[in-house]
């Protein structure tokens, strides 16, 4: 537990993860393809325990590129139904990574 200035304690969620454990998969969608071709931004599903610096280091080591900016967002699971049971898909974390102008990532 880590004590903060307000006296409350918070649990530290960062863990020692390898680059392959941080980047789970690329998100290849219409919006993502537009971002990669026009804005040099790539979207990934990442481990929920990873922070922005972890994502930056993982992308730089896995793809041998230079990262300029990382934006992360936590996505809530969607409600789903199968027959008579109701449930939710899992919560996940998304990272949008902006690369330097001279670097590109080719998925295909």
C-alpha cells in the first residue's frame, strides 16, 4: 500500500510485465486504419495493469520505432445475453500510440 498526501492509502497496480504481456493485440478497425495512414497513430489493446510509460517502452522494443505520445483509455464491458443468462464482456484497456513522422508499423 502507498500512502498519499491526503492520508488515504492506494494499492499500487503496476507490475513487472514483459513487452509481449503489455501489448495484447493491435486494433485493426476502420478508424484505426485511417489514424495509421493519415495521422501516424496506432491503436492497441493493452494489459489493464500497464501505464503509459510501459506501453511506450513495449511499442518501441517490439516494433523498433520512436513513440511521440501515448493516450490510454479504460473501456467498460458491454452487456450481452445468451439464451436466458445476462452478463457482460470483460473490461479492457485501449492505447492510441502516436509515432514519429519517419517511423511506420506494417501489420500486413
